[in-house]
């Protein structure tokens, strides 16, 4: 069996062999007030039911379908909001970085830098994120096979950073569809890296609307249960108090008032699977 790496994020330790860590929050920082509301809800629930927690929100969504789509407050203001959330709720934070020059200033605040799926093969961005020194959550591109993630891991290692998490977020299946292959979790776990399942982005229907992606949030519970059955290191989740009015990816977002039920079920599956004896088949 491949030895499973342990990645430290503040006081947390993420590993496929440990209880899962939640990387949860909202898609994009719509406002300071909403971010604080969402963070407070996550923090209260995860503390109460015992789930290690990292707050997630994007300071800039640079890959929107339309030039007119909302992108967020930008690097400077976004990091100010994320810093306030860190201090107020005593939680680490994660956010995606789209350009090499953003990596170092973002790393001054952000505990986990995220490499977006469409950019995961961009060598200059990989090197910049590696050199920033923080753990990096690498989204598997929709066009890559799971075994190809080994090439990206090698890039990071050769740039001096072995603190890598691998994130499954679905594979393109024809036009305007994503499919999650459960075999991908095992393939990526064999690298030793903690594996994270991005359940909400896996529900996207790319190009499903005239100027944005559509989604299938009605299937979020079923897909979460399937992913958590694979014994992984983390779950990535986006929620919103009013998904229909979210400024980005509302069709995929979990309604915030369903969060406690959702996380209770996720934890139950994770506890069950990790309590089973490991069986290897040659």
C-alpha cells in the first residue's frame, strides 16, 4: 500500500488516513458581510459536529464565461476580507490563484493556494505557487486522466514544494457534461497525496446557460455520499444562503440551511469507511 502523506494546514493535518477536512465556504467573495455570515455558519456547525475546517472563497474568478460576469473584489480587497475571517473565526483559508504574480502576495494571507483546473498544466503558474511555500490544492482538469496528475506533482516537487493536495472535480464527457469516475479517487490516492472531492463543481453543466454554467444541485447529497465512500482526505463544498441569487455558480451551490444535515451525513460515511479494515486485491 502506498504511504499516505500528511499535509499540515495551521493546526490541522490532512491525510487520506485521517477524518476528512472540509474546505467549505462560498464560490466568490460577493461582499464582506455575506462572507462573514457564511463563515460563521460553517464554523459553528463544524465545531459542533467535529469536522476540521478551512474556509473557502475566491477573491477573483478570472475564468467566467462572460466578460460581464461578476469576478469578485480582487486580490487586495479579497485578502483583506479573508484575513478578517481568519482572525474572527480562527480558521485557515483557501483561495484560487490565476496568475503567477498573485502567488506570493496571496500567500501572505492565504493558508492553502488553489491551482484552478483549466490552468493546472501552466508551468509558470505551478512554479509560482510552489515557490510561494504554501500547501497547494491542485484541481484536476476536466480534460485530464487521473494518472496524468503525476506529471503535475513532479513539476511541484522539482520547483521545491511537496505539500500537494489533489482535487477531483469531474471529467468532461462529451459536450456540456461532467462525470465523476470513482476509480479516480483510488488512482490519485496511490500518489500518496491527500485527495479532495469538489462535490459542487462536479455538478456543473458547462455552457448550460447563455452566459454561464448551469448545475445540478439537486444531486449534491447523492454525489457527496458516493465520493465520501472512497476514504479521502477532504471534501470541497460551496454553499449560499440564496443559491438562486448567487453571483457565481448558484446552480451548483448547496443551500446554506441544508449544511448541517449535509455535513452530518458526510461525517457518518467518512467515519464508517475509515473504520473498516483495509482489503487489498492483487
